[in-house]
C-alpha cells in the first residue's frame, strides 16, 4: 500500500467538532482510518512513514479516493497527500 490509506467513510456528525458550512456541496468527505501503508517510498529507496494511524478521523476530497467494497462495507483508498486534516 506504500503511501495509501484505507478509510471507512463516516457521517459528518461523527467527525468531532467540525461544523458543516452552508455552502458545503458534498465535495469533501470524512472517514476513519482502517489500515495504513508502510510509507512513501522515494527514488533512492528511503521510506518516510505516514503521519496517519489506524483510528484517526480524516478529511479528504471525495474524488481523490478509489472505492472498494468488502464484506458488505464500503472503504476508500486514499493517498496520504490527499488527506487535508487529521484528528
């Protein structure tokens, strides 16, 4: 998975103290991190660990994620660089 993060989408009400703005147009999503890759791999082979951890609540662009359905539950693959906020 390298710099990929597997996220389980959650409703905005569960995203802590974030308040949905009036101009919100369903372009951003919240999710709970379910699985984290080893880290970003650079050309020289160096691996930089990811900042996110399992259980973190994250905010990301809806269209930056790849959808996956497993055991009747929806998940999203997202690159850590596409995550805007971590709680």
